[in-house]
C-alpha cells in the first residue's frame, strides 16, 4: 500500500462547506439488511456482529462508498468507533486493512476461505473500514467521469458525507467516541464547530508511515535508502539534487528518471518491507510494487503473495453476495488497488494542518514501521521536527513481552511511535505490537516501558597428529572431514600461546584454499562465535552439552582455521600475567603472524597454499593489520610460506570518524535515539576513539543506549535474551543470537559457555594448558589498556568489505562513509545481488575493493543469513561478482506469468 494519500486530505477538508445533505432512506431497515450472517469459507464462529454495504454520498451522480463494520468482540455499546482508511491513492481498505492487517477476517492461500486474526483491532473497538474514493474496491459511481476526476478535495467531501449518512443508519454510534486511523481528516473539526450537536464526536487520529510533507519525506527517504545500502553514492546525490523540491505525486521527468535508476539499484525487493521476500510468481510489475505492498499472513507461514488470494476471494460471486457488494451499476472486477490515473489535487504538505489540529486539542499519534522504504522513519522524524513542538517525554524504548517493541517520544499535542522490525503495513508485520499501539492510543497512555522478564615440545608431524580431534562430546553425527585443535606458542620467553581449531574442507582439502577467521571485540573468541554460531560446522545446542551440524559451514568450500587472539581470549593464554594487561593492535598482529609461521611448520602441507583472511567487527583492525604484516614479511623474506591472496571483513571497525558518523546517523534514521542525543553524539563523539572515548562521549553514548532500550544493537530486529544476567554495557559488545537451521534462540552465549567449560570438551579439544585460566568465556574484557592503530591501505591483495544492514554497532552507513573516504574508482556500479531469486543485498566494485551488503543480516552476517554468507565466501574466493538476478524462479510459474515477469 502506498501512502501517497496519507495526510493530504486533512488540509483539503478545512475548506469544506459544512452544510452537506443527508440521505432520506429508511436507515434502520437498511442496517438490518446490511448484516453479514456468514462468509464463504468461514469455518469458525465469531462472537461479534458485522455489517457491510453501500452508503450513497452523492444522489445526483450516484456515488456510493462501500463499508464493512466489525463490532467489538466484547461490550460493543461501550467501545469507541475506529475508522480505518487505506491509502494509495487507490487501495482498498477491505483488501488491505480488513484482509491482511487489523481486520478479523484474513484470506487463506486457496482464495476461497478465511481464517481468524487473533490480533484484530475489533478486540478493543468497533472497527469500520471504508473503500474510498469511488472506483476503489467495491465503491462505485453511476457517473463514469467521477472515476477520472478524483482528488483529495472530493475524497474528503465524500468521506464526511459518508460518516453523516452512515450515522443515520447506525444511530447508536452518534456521539460515540470516534477515532480515525490510517489516513486522517480535519473536516470533522470544522463541521463540529459550525454545527452544534454534531453526531461525530471525534477524539483523535493516528496515522502510520504517513506522507506528510513532500520535502521532508523525500529527504528522509533518500537518506534511509543510502544508509541501509540500497542505492549508490551517485544516485543518492542525484536524488537530492533533482527530487527533494518536487511533488511526490507530480514529479519531473528528471526526477522520475533518477528514481527509476534508484529502484533498479535496489533490485527486486518489496520496498514496503525491505527484509521480507517478494512474491516471485506474481505478475505485478516493479513500478506497481512501488505502490502496492503485498506480504504474508499473520499467524501463518510467511507468504508475500497475499494480494492474489484476496483478488480471488473478493471476486467470488458468493462473497460479493454475502457482503451485499457490487451494486448493479458498479464494475464487476474487484482489485486490491485500482490504478487511479488521474488525481486532481494533492498538496505538497499538511504540516499547517497538523499545527491547527494540535491546537484544537485532538489526540494525534504518528507511528512508523522502521523497515519501510516508502515513507521511512527518518522521513516522519524530519516532518515532526519541522513542527518545532515542545518535548513532553523524551525519546525512549517501549516494550512488548520484555522485548523492545520500538521507540517513542511525546510532544505537546503529538505522540510518535516506531515499531521495530515492521514494514509499511505495521499491523501485518507486527500484529501484537500494533494492537498494543491501538490500546495505548485509545487510552491516551504512553507506550509500555521496560518490564523485567524473569528468565610440551614435540616435532611438527607428531604434534599435528596429537592435535587431531577424533570426536566431540555430544556429537551424534559423523563428519566427512578431519579437524584439529590445540596450541601454538608465539612467545617462548613469556609463554604466550594461541589456541586454534582447523576444520579441513569436506571435499578434496588438498586442492582447497586456507581461510583464517578472526572475531573482534576486542576480546571475543573465534571459537565461540566463528565456529559455534557462525561459519563453523559445529554449533552448540540449547542443552549446553551437545552440538549439531551447520549445513552452511564455510569448510564446504575451504579449509577453515579459527584463532583465539590475542592472548587471554577464549582458550589462548600467557604464563606472564602482564601480557593480558598490555594487549593492543600492534602485538596482536605480531603474535598472529608468528602463529601462522609456526603453525605452517606443524602443517607444512599448507605452505604456499592460497591463503585468505576473514573476520568481522574489531577484526576490521585485526585482518588488514595482519595482512599488512604478512605483505611486509613476504617482501623481506623470499620464499615465504604464506601465500596471501586477499581478505574479507564484515561490519568492520575501520575509521573512527566515519564509523561514528554512520552509526549516529543510522541510529537516528532507524528511530532508535532522540534528536537531542543524535546532535550531542555528533558533537561529543565524532572525533573520539571508538574504544577509548572521553567521559563526555561515554555519557552521551550511555544516554543513547538507554533510549534504544533493551535491544540487541548487533541485530536490531531480533529478540534479546531476557533471562540473561548480562548488563547492557556488555550487551553492547557481545552479540548473542540464535542458531542456524533451528528455532531462533537469543541465548546462544549461555549454551556455549556451558559447553566449552565442560572438562570432557576441553580434553577433546586439547585445551587449557596447565598455566591457563580454568574459566572459558565467550568474550573477555581486554580493553583496559588495549592500544590500537588505524589500518592502512594494502597493495596486491584482493579486498572484500561486507555489511549486515540491521547492525547498529558498525552499520552499513559507517562502512560506506569509510569506503567513500578512500576515493576509489568505481569499476562496477551499485546494484542488487540475488540468492534464490530474492535480493540478497547490494554490491559495488571499486578498483581494489568490493563492497557487499547482506539484506536482513545483523552484525554476525553468517548467523542471520547463512546461505547468503556462504555465497558471499564463494564469490570472494573465486574473485567473481555476486550473482545477478536469475530467472530460475520464473520457470516455476505459468507461461503467461513468465512473460510479464521477465526483466
């Protein structure tokens, strides 16, 4: 559903003539005739009455609007009346609001039956849907020219006339508390002022992802598209140059052209919900997808093709008869969204209307799903900021079931709420949170705050043999590869030794390259993260006593080496305690290089093998610095055994200034922090060290994380581990989310801690030298005296940068700023790449560097998107571009669909 009509009609209604004619038909008889007794394909009983039919709004032209009323499930006489209007312009409130968002009846995949939505808004209110204007859904006119002369002004006039006439048919709702949702109207306020005893007792309105002000909506939209990594730098610049001063509905040819380029770069994604699949079998074109948002069912398996089922259902004659739909003069074809080619009037801003209605005392709420790229959260924030309202309650997180539901701020006369992880149709993606939103709105209370939820020295060949791992405790499956684990000493004098785990390739390991994985922190174990929940073959089960097999392990395409670095991290140790307190970038790189040289003596078969480095987060320092050390070593030592070919880093700390700017911008654009905190963060932290900030920067950072609430900043749309005792400050450093291929579990860290502390596991892995600590941790605090240096550019190595785009620690925007600072020449422009016919993310190739984003992934890309991460590795190792769109999905559709869906 496009929001193009959201808010426009507010301003038009102010100028309406308040004297409108009423219908003279027998209203009470008509109410009885409108009652819907049962729906075709309804196999369940409901405990509420519902009515559907037509209300004439213009007798001369024969214009009539179709409605559907679902009365409240309990005590409807005491409940308010809530009107829902979908946007477009041209989309049916029946097709969207009733059938896939907040209505009680949702359409099944068969297109012939319905199921019950337990989060329907009629559990809290009497819920009225109206198809508006004429020509939309079942609404019609006997005068064909009406369809070609729709616009905001007449839509508002007809909607007001509908309400007045409808209240004559349902007099029990006269004077009832009345709220508008979806799109909002101001005419009622003016009508009530001019007509004492008006039957419309309007109390307030609530709009979601609403078009409000063309300038601010476009500035916010383009910023969000760039921040998330969907468009190129050049397109972002051109959009701001050509479009920000344009009308969203009536754009210039130049603006349309650059907008088309932007959507080509974005690829075949659903812009109304950027992290969910598209309907690959649909015949809907990309241009219409930019207006029509169709995603899956509440309470059922995700299905992006709902529109097709609704189209089939609402075109059934028996459904139309049950709903008393299709007057004999109306069209016989029902569509979810009608293409209203002509729209006579649409103002570029309704901010002036908000100012007037705020002063009238109405309750006004705006909400925003933060994965919408049609009217994103940033757009709404810019519009609200333009109102210059006084803050009553500062920016903070709100909660649902102990998890952050989104963020909220209360102003004088307006409340703003974001819904975390929701797209343009918030009630579809987050039905429970949307129902909580309605409850708070109707009650005039704030969104819920946090509620605590209670939950020895041998020769190399001999040592290699000794390091072989024959079986892991709790391993109930066989593997077709050999793996080794143990220690390599890197400093004899101090007794520093680093722990490694090698899993050889599943097929033909002798021909496969060697890939080193390093986790960041600094202080986090590559065994805990890389092996146990990301790219390794062994992942820990919930019982903390067993492991399961990861089918997307990177050792399916390479020999995979994990290293706990520096000393003091994971199983790595030093016999000199001061070593643990004097870690830093320089020594970490030196020790890692020494590890590789010594390890290759133990595994000489890997000498000269193609070698690649990979890692994430603070490994954005480790990986390039170690690569630099290897390059320098190779220059000084002919015949070096380390045949480095390139490196790849994900969501990598790269440049403190760029990382800070991108981080604060993303946090604000995604709606997680307040305007004030955004401003202060830039003022106090931009020029600070990322891991050694000033007290002032730390203070504003703490405020930012308090505003964000108890979310996982490493994956902002996934639940946190509510039973964990880990403090928020550590959660900012330690990312614990669930298993690949199993039900989501945000408490993986606890399972790994239990498993890797088992004596039998340590024995199997030849871990814990007698001088090392006896307590294994996923992450250790090594920051006290950790010194670090900036990475420098390297030559003659193949570099890949990756970014999961739901990470709020090193977000995509941060990496983009860092790459832009390199001023590299573009070889291949920004475009979408694909996995299984769906957009996997976006990519751009520069001279010497390739950048890839992974759609819907957090900080640990291989955890959230394991299949896409494996494709990423394959392309990196092969030196090939990420896959372009493959029409393989289209072959599954019929030939007629195939023709339309060709790109």
